[in-house]
C-alpha cells in the first residue's frame, strides 16, 4: 500500500482525521524550510503538503504568494526543491505531496518531472491550475511512476463534474471549502459536511478539506466531517512574521502546529 | 528591426499554408492545435463553461448581435476609416501604406469592441459587477467607460508600475467611477494585474464577470475576444476592396496578447496571398528580461489559463519582461497566434524600444497622427518593410490605438535622450 493510502487507513482505524500541514518549500531558505518541515512533523502532522514556489501563484492569497516570493528571491530552483523533499523523506515515513502549478511540471517534460517527484520520495501531486480535462499527460506519467494524483473540488463544482474529478484522482480529493484564494478566514464556510458526503458518493478515496482553517476549533469542526484537515496560511504566517529570527519562526510554527493538531482531539 | 527569416516561421506562406477550418478553431474544448485550453483552478472551471454556453447562445441570438452592432456604431464610432497614409508612403518609397484607424474609436483604441460585447454578455448573465486587468490602461478605460454607461460596478486591476507610466488613463478610469486597484506583487505590470483579477474572480465568480482584455487566458476568452474584434478585419477587407479593388499584399499588427492582431488577421486567414505579420515588443533587445518577444526568446508553456508561447526560465518560472509600451509588456502571447504561427500562416517580427520611438516621431511628423506606443510597433515594422515592397503593392497597418496616453512618457524619454546626446 502506498504511504497516502496507508496513512488514511491508519487514521480510519483509529477513527480520527489526518492533520495535513502546508508549507512553502524553500521559505525563506532551504535550511529554514527543512527545520519547518521537521517541526510540523514533530508536532503530529500526518501528511505534509509542500508548496513548490511559482512566480505566478494565481490560486494563492497574499500569505502564500509572499512565501513563494521569499523562496524564489533566495534563488531556490526546482532541483533544490527535490533535494529538500529527499531530505524530509529521510526523517519521516509520513506521506508527502507537492502542491504546484502546471508550468513547473510542464517546463522540462511532464514525465521527467513526475519521475523526479517519485525519486525524491514524494507520494503525490496536486497541480492547482490543471483540471482533469487537461490532465491526460500528467495522469499517464503518474500511473507510470506510481505517483498519486490529488484533485480539487470547489463549492462551485456542479454534481456532474464530481464523477470526472473522482475518476482522475488516485490519492485523495481536496475540497476547498471557500470560494477564493488560499488564506486565513475568520469563519468557516457552511455546508461542508453535506458537500463531503456528496463527493463520497462518487469515490472510495479519502476527502480532505482545506482553505481558511486556522484555529483548533475549526480543525475539530472540519475533522468531524472529513478524512483530513488542511492548514496552510496559518502555519506559513508563523514563518512570515518571524523573518528576522529563524529560530523563533520554527518554535512559533511548532507551537502553532501542535495547538492545531490538538484540535483533532478536542 | 527583425524581419522574419525562414527559421522563425517567416517563410512565404503561399507554399505551405494548410487549409484553415475556422469551425474547429478552437475545438470543442477550447484548443487551437496543442495551444489554448482551460488551465484554471477548479473554482473557475464551471464558470468558464457557463460563460462559453452563454456566449454561444448570445452569438446565435440576432437581437444580441443587433444590439452590439448598434453600440459599436453609435457609441464606439464604427466603422473606423482605412486611411491612405500618402506622406508616409512617399517618405518610405515602397508599398502603398494604409492605416486602419482603430485609434479613432471612443476611448482611443480597439479595446472597446470587446468590452461592449462582454458587457452586454455580462448583462445577459445577470452579473452586476465587472472586473478587468489593464496594462496600458486602454482596456481599463474602455471597461470603466462601458460600465459607467451600463451602470455596472467596476474594479480595474493595474500594476503599480503601469499606473505610474499611464497616469492619465488611471485618472480617466476613476472619472468614470471605476475603482482602480494597484497591484504591488511580482513585477507590478500587466501579468500581475491578470493574477489579481483572477484571484478576485475565484472568490466572486457567482456575481462578477471578468472582462479579460486580450485574446488570452482560458477558453472561451481567446475565441470570444477574437470574435468581438474580427470586425476590424472585416471592415478593412471591405474598405480596401472599395478603395483599391483588391486585397492588400501584407497586413501588420502589434501583438501583446494579440487582440487587435487576431481581430485584424482573422478575416484574411484563408486569403493565403495576403501575408500577415505580428510585431512583438523587442524592448532593449532579445536578452533575458529585456523584451517581450515570446516567439523570439520563448517556448511553449502554460500561464494564466492557456497553453501558449511564453517567456520562462529552465524551471518554468515566468521571466521578467520589458517594453516601452505597457500594453505589450507581457510574458505570454494569445494561443491562437501560437497555432497559426506553427502551421505557417502568421509571421512574427519584433521592434525595439528605440525603433518604436523613431517610428512614433515619424508618424507624427508625416501624417499628424499620434499612435499608441503599442501600435507604433507595427509602424516600426512597416518603416523597414515598406521600402522592400513595390509601389504597386499594398501594406495595411492596424493602428490599434492613439498615443495621447503616452505623451508624457515620450516627453521624458526624449528629454533623457537629448541630455545623453547633448
């Protein structure tokens, strides 16, 4: 069984949702970024989502845009991201996925990219601007190299598209609970449970929920209806607001992740 | 000036042009060959499908088309003239040069053709809020203007750098009641304004229509924007037949995203004896970060919704661009252009900032016409090309916009130049 399926199976057996942490790879440096990954894993993260910094992250809010910009300004390249992923793989058997944009996957050949993803010990990829309708080449490469696919369902996704998305997905489905870009929200969207149930009519695969989740209470609420809870900007903020003090950034991040993981058992 | 050579697809078209079947361009899923498509976050996918459906219905509705024609004539000022530039022709001593005067349209550029179409469509969709990106500000001004006319709420995203170099247009947009939001991310130019507009739309698509201003982005935008501008080429063809009794030998247009160019070229695509040339921004020369000539320094990639030619580094990160003209200062080109270039139907050249400045002054001197810096790229190409052609040949330049907005910037550039030289 692959690491993604394994982890969700373990969660299911223990009757708990997974805590999924998003961090931007290379933010603000490779070394800091490694420490950050280490810290959220130690805090109890079940699945690590590594954002691959892109120059034009049009699905991301300010927090993630700035994180990507910091990484790119520090001259981080694709090969560094693969190196970082390998290094993180060296300290954990938890699943890791890439959260990326299609031009980065396409630039040097889709098959080549997916092969390197596999070699880096990364288990799956989510390509933000790649709907299933345009994804044939990625789907084939992922199958060839045994990398799992993650696709998004949005509040605007009509029922008739759920089957198309489920068909293309081999890892898990990511329901973005808000219309809009990534980022912390004060309140959770309504009707998450219903939407998750609707998605589950089309797939046996796990369904996770993300976008806008930033407090233990929100984690608890979402965990009660989904197989996993994704937290991104709330964690990335810990790095962004402590740029002058990398040690403090990591300790703040660890504490925040710990607090949020605690939401699972509230 | 770079005149296209064989290795950049500049071969004379007559020997290799395949038949172009306009009914399948784009295909049902929005592709022009391998280009185009719909590379967007899931949140927008259905919205784009709905937009496509609504557009196709509107297009087939005689009442919608009649209303659009009425606004194009009475509000925008169509048809525009096809003007024989006699002095310029004499000065260059080659082909007879005609200017398609899109600069005479209301708001100063071709952009209003598309904005009127999409605003009527938004009204049909029941969307009361409009967003748009703008580079040079011409699309922003056209959008703000039409929103004022139709009573629609209007938000324009514009890079902070562009707001500074096109201050007059910012003022005009605000006069029309639009909110102009400065974009401070990335390079703070057109590409970043598109990112911000898309981020807005991801959150607001249920009540907001995004009037994309060029033949770019995800399907159905490239098709829709082309259709709303194809009147440029249709008029040109009719006018040149009336004036000269024959088709032109060559038609040239500047290409940023490529909306004025595709609008001009589309009518001539199956006339394989008419050479069609797009002119990109050569900036300070074809070196990384110094230009926006996607077909000279770029490769195939995916940006902001479509697969096309773009400028990116080895990792796929989008590169910085530069052009004296904000409207051409963009890293990707419309996907339909990429396709017609690939099959050998369109040729592409580029003009540098310096050549553009020269052409700008010449057109002012010879014809008393002040072209937009964007459109001046096509003029700069013509300065080089016309003398190579025979006096019995005809060259049409699409003068897509007027240069009032650029006057201050040009004055500064000329003053600086005088200082350096003096």
